[in-house]
């Protein structure tokens, strides 16, 4: 039952809105904040003072006005060096760790190849330990520096409540306590928020990338598997336990090939990296480099590669049409190696979408590539970790 | 940008919450309201007085306490006779109109067969005109009676903004101004809120039926076609233009039969009424009665009917598994003739769901039949029409 908030809740909500504004847009003048938040100037002043006293923002002369004559207009800036989160990405072939400051500023970054073979979560994340130690040491030299929380992206199905990985076929993981392993490494009592990488890449593109301002978005991510992150009416569709968006396991071909999930003819058996590489007569485990080689061969006129691209492009459009009929999105984004596949087979994708998609569902849909590149899921993990701060900027523990 | 509300907005929100409570739960004591809304007793008293002054609720002795000794505890009741909406349902074989009072009380109801053949929207709704005239006359005898608004459900794809039907293959409609036709009939200057019938049946089951308290729900509705209404994180998934949820046009069989939408192998070509009737060797246009006859024959041991049920049940489970992987719902509800099909083939549905559905996505999902029966979409249309009242109970136009 929704009930109106108290005065204290209003103040908290206003503080959060102001802080989120400078987090997303960077330094803003009080006049900009007044206009964008719809609050009066004195309220903005009071909120800014509260946030500054808490060490979350600072006020100062904008860089471009320094040294000029006349009275400068002050801007409110996020305290990016002092207020930070840890963000992690555990992917099929690499692990990434980063310290990200308020405002989305990348402060420190570490990347390593994921150890080959099947290892447990603690072993996989162990190489991050050194990075964390160094960053702790760096941060402790900055007065007032504070860790807000941590977020992690993983190409797996994750229990939302505790970051427990239920199933990550591409990682060889079943029931791995990733959230716990990362928390132990950081030495922070607070849980690490862990989500599926496609869900977080979708969140990142929606917050800072290609889908800013779009309320209905289907984000597709391809590597060895195919995942999805859905935004509907401006909010992530994650389902009851956090396992929603598994579009790669929508069965599109009942007479199709066996899938790693145990089913047959899942979309990822037709559009995943293995499918394209096999159709092109290449080593099906050649990964991203293999995909780029097929795309390159097709562009140079190789018949086998072109036929493979057309076939996979048709299946890509086939699943996109299903999702367009279900979600009526404004935008579909092709991430991971699906970006390359889409760019090389856009005609097939669009043609199949036009044949299978209902006109009303597809008429305004834009097909796009990501703006945030390989680190989209990492950026999404950082955004996730900052969220509790915006919910309650002053009392956030 | 979300910003905290003003005092006036808080009051409005509290008034809406109180009014919605008695709308959904019927007469409630002030003590119940205090507990359920988390507001103090004096606030509840003030809000109730405001709503009573506006003619939206009344206070009185509960029925069961009348005539008893001792001081009775007063209850707050919705003014169901005075505050009402019109709700309409345009279905394949019938049209229904109703006057529904605050609290969800059915005050008047009219039903007629939909005229056979292809007629425009104005012609199809014309038989409702007499009903509206009579209801206007009845309502005008009640002091303070007021029409809040109108909602309509239609088995078609509807443009959310103006209730324009883009495509209703089962009705033979392309580009029909249903919202406009109904508004002209009512003589109300306000637009009629029109939505897809499966979307509204989902809303009704979520608000008053099988899915109360479930935040992630897939509702399936079958007649000649197959539609879907999705609730994710407690809110309807309707997409950019209002056309989302067209799960009947998810292609499940690439080598399947042509569909009325122009594509091939859509889910509705495998699980719609025509598919079951054809598989059972019967007249494929026999409709609901035909479906019941096949179900009955199967239960009596008819081999052909049993084989048809198994085949359609398997396809039903096939599509359900896809949707479970995409939405990770708590509940899937089978409405329309899919209720009968599900009940007669639950073993096939569950077996296919277990084979194609990811364990994490399906582990908590309950498969259910509707609680609200044939009028679910009509009830949803009434709920839709009441919504603006809860957004602003005192200033609602």
C-alpha cells in the first residue's frame, strides 16, 4: 500500500535527486540544478550545503572560468576522489576490477585473464586481491575517502538476494558463492551486489549510454552464450528471483542442436559464437577473434563466410522479432560479439524482423550498437553499487 | 528526475491510498486503515472526512453490528452507488458493457452477441447505446451520482494514447477508432481508456484475483487467437506504444503453419483454438464449444482427442518455458479457452516446462487458472477507469 512520505523522506529524496544529477551529468551550476530538479534556489542551496558537509559534493569555480574576470558562477561537483565504489566483472575470458568515483569516474582499474579451466569462485577472483590492497593504500591517503559499496557483473544466473551464482555454463559454474568470495576479498562487511552481466550492461546503456531516455529497451549480449537485459517502463525486468532475461534460452528451433542448458534449439545455439564459427567451417571455440575473422572474410567476399553471416543474421532477426512482439521496445542494442554479427548482417536482421514482427510492435524500434564498449557491465556494476547512496545520501552507512 | 513531493502531493497520495484500500478491500474500520496505511489515527480521521465531504466514502455502523448493544466501531465504506465507471469488453463473440461502482461493485450489466461479419467499431458498439441511456436515467435519480471515467478491453492491438485499434485479426479490424466510438456513445468529453483484453485481464487478476501479491505474472488468454498480459516488478509491461505482450506471435515453429498476422509458426498457430480443433479432426471454427467437446472426448478415452490434447499441451508448455526463461515469473495464469486446454494437458505442459525451462527460472513458478472467470478483462477495464481517481481523489474532473 503506497502512502505519502514524511518531510524527512522528502528531504532524503531531494538530496538523492540532487546527488544523482551531479553523478550523471557532472559539475552543475545551482541554476542548472534549480531548473532540472524543479526546486527553488534556496532549497538547492540548503541541499547542497548538506551534501557538502557530508563530503559528497564540493562547490567551486568551473574549470573554464578560472582566471577570468568577473564574478564566476559556482558549480556543484561530485567528490569523485573521495566517494567511490568497487566494481567487478567476471567474464568468460577475463576478470576486471575497478574503483569508480562518484560521477562515474574511473579511478583505478585492473584486468587479468580468467584462469582457464573450471575453478571455484574464490580461486577465480583471487588475482584481484593485490589490486584491492593497493587501492586501499591509495585511498587511505585521501582525507575523508570512503567506500560506498560494491557491485559485480558475471555472465551467469545470479540469485539477487545474496549474489550466489546458480548456473554459469560458460564459466563452468554451478552454485558458486561469488558475492561472498568478493566480499571476503574486500574485507567490507556489506554484501556485494551481484547481477547478470547483460542486466548490468543494459542498466549502464540506459543510464549513461545508447538508451538514455528510452524506457523500453532490449539489450542483447553475445559471447559463447547469449544473454539479455530488459528495461520495461524504465525499470529492469529481472523476475521473481533475479533470473529473468535469459533470452538466449528461448527455444527458436524445436529441431535444433543441443544446448549447454540441456534443452535443444535455444536461440544461443543458432546465434552464439559457436554457431557462427561452425557455419563458417571454422574452429567453433575460436571466440571473439574467430568471429572477427569470419566478419572480415565475409566483407572480403568469402562465400562460406557470407553464407554463415546470412544464416546467423536471419536467426538473430528471428529472435529479435519474438522479443519485439513481446516487449514493443523503442530500442534493441546488440552487445558483445553480437555487435559485430549485427553490423555484418543488418540487412538479414531487419528483413526477418519485418517478416516476423507485428507492424505496430516494430514500427518505432531502433536497432543500435552499444555506446559504452567492453566495460558496459562493469559500469553497470558501479551504478548498482552507488544506488543505495542515492536512496539515502546522508545516512548511508 | 525524481524529486520529493510537496505537502499537497503527500495529502493527495494519502487520500488516494485510503480510497484505494476501501475500493479493494471494502468497508474498513479506522483501526484497520491506521494499521494498513501506517498513518496515525488523526490523519486517517482527517483524510476520511475529506473523502466523505467529496462524496467518495461514507462512515457507518458495520452491517454485522447493527442492533447490537455497546458502542459500535464505525467503518469507512466506498460510495459504490454514487461513484462509478463504465467498463466495456469487445470480444470475438460478444460485447459486454457494465456500470461498476467504487469498490468493484457491479451495478448494471449488458451483454450481446457481437454482430457477425466485419463491421466498423461504431456499428459493433451501437447495441450498447440503449443500455447507456437506461443507466444514465437510473444514475440521475441518485443524488450526487457521478461518472469517474470509462475503460474498455478489446481483443486487439490498441494504441495506448487514444484507444485506436491498430489490428484485431479475430475481429476483422484494421485501424478502427474504438475509443472514439465508445466516447461518442457515452457522451462524456473524457477519452475512454482502451487496452488489450489480455493486458486488462492480467491487471484484474493481479488486483483482485489469482495473482494478488505476485509481482511477476504471465497471464495467457486464448480464444481464436492467443494474447498475453505481463506484470513485471508489480507493473504492467505494455511497451513503447502499448502493443507489448503479443506472446501469441512469438514464433515457436519455424516450419509451422501460416498465421493470420502474416508470419509462420506463431505460438497461436500451435495452441490456438483452430490448432486443437484441427488436430482433433474437428471443424476448426467450432470455437469454445468445440474445445469443450474435444476436452470431454479426451476425458472419455477418445484416442484422437487425447493425442490432440497431448500435442497442443506440449506446444503450450513449450511457449510457457520460453516466457519463464524471459520473465522468471512467480505465476503463469491460463485464461480463456487456454484454461480448459491447460487443465486437460497439465502433465504435458509441466513436462515440457521442465525440459525447456532453466531450473532457476522455473523453480518457484506456479501454474494457475484465473479466479475471475469470463469477466476478468471487463473488471480490468473498470480498474483502469478508476485509476485517475486514486491519483487525485478530490480534484478528479
